[in-house]
C-alpha cells in the first residue's frame, strides 16, 4: 500500500503475518471479547475473534530522501523464545525492489524502539559477519533507548538482547549509527515524538505536509482493538502504566483530528483514523 501526505509519500513493506503472536501477548483480547467489537471484522479480526496483524516497515520519501522506519525481524536470526520469528528466509530486499528501491537508496533507517522485530533487517549475514544492510544509510537510534539496551537489562526477553547484539551493535561498530534525542527532526516534514512505556524511550514518527498529518505508531499501540480499549495492555511492555498513559494520550489527540494513523502491526488496510462512533472510539480505515 501507499499513502500520500501533502508532498510526502509513504510505502508499506510487509515481512510476515503476525495475528497469532500479537493476540497471545494481549491477555484481554480473547476471541470472545474481540467478537463483541464488530467493527474490527473482517479487516482486523475474523468472525471467530482471531486477530489479524502484520510485521512490516514503512518507507518515507521526503524532500528526495528515503527514510526506512523499523526493519522487522530479518533473516537468519537466532530467537529461542520466539522461534516462529527466528531463522527466517524472507525475500525482504526483493519487496523493496518492487517499489523501486535498492538498499543503497536508503538515506536513513530509524527504529522506534529496539525490540528484535523492529531492528532485524538493520543487518545481513555476510561471510559469517553481521553487516549493515543499507550501506549508505545513517541509522538513527534514540540515545536513551540505546543506553537502556546497551546496559543488557536482565528483566528483558533474551530475544531482544540477542537482537541488540546482532542488529544494533554491528551498526555502532560500522560507524553508521547516530544517537539522537526523542524529538529529532529529519526535515520540516518528518520528526520523532516521544511515546514511552512499551520500552523506556520508545518514539513514534510524526509526518506533516500541506496541512495533512500522519503518525507511524511503532508499538505504543499494537492493534486497532486498543483504540476502543486502550486499557488492554500486553505482556511485553517494559513499563505497563506508562504505556497505558501514552496510549490514552495519543488516542485522545488523534480522535476526530483527521490525522492518519499507520499502525506498525495493524493488518491491511493499515492506515486509518480514530473516530467517535455511537458513543465509542473506533479505527476507521482510510
């Protein structure tokens, strides 16, 4: 899919389907509860209350520059806690090629946070060594987010610690990383905004051009069901209370605002709007 925000173009690049795993880490999103939210069906859940979701990234074209947002799982990565997303053999670069992009075209890679399913294609295994996939790109990480994961926090999942080792540290070693603050601005159209809680210094991507606005979520929200039920958290938030506060704040600011929300794990149609409908909030696809 492709979206146009004023002069900005945004392209979707899908890695894999993720509904089963997303539902497994959202305890309140049971099939019984999901079936009560009929506006989710058929795009975001099926008639049996089974969630639909994706692992995907977004490519932004702004002022002649290409910005790749989050890089999914990657191939050949060891993920013992979540083997479904480990040791993949996905033709991801070919998917970029289909929208007319080769790795050397990418100017920036930015990660909303450093969970393994958002950093994986940062690197590719070449001659037994993890090397930057995008040879000319500057990789942007929140400085404080990087410092958190660099401390190897024992409370976090082993797969995320491994993801740091194979998909973040090699970028530092190659000299292609830039550690930025949580409000970094790429240009007059694209900037980061802090959305903490899911990880300590999670950020989202704000896009605005010609009075049009969009927001690429990262994981402050996992699924459209959380628009109506923001209190439905997940089991992998570092700080659940802060994540809930962030989710409520962002949903409130998006409500009836006309801002396009691109949910990083939302199934197609990914882009839509937070609207009031019949006394409740829903996500209405664009």
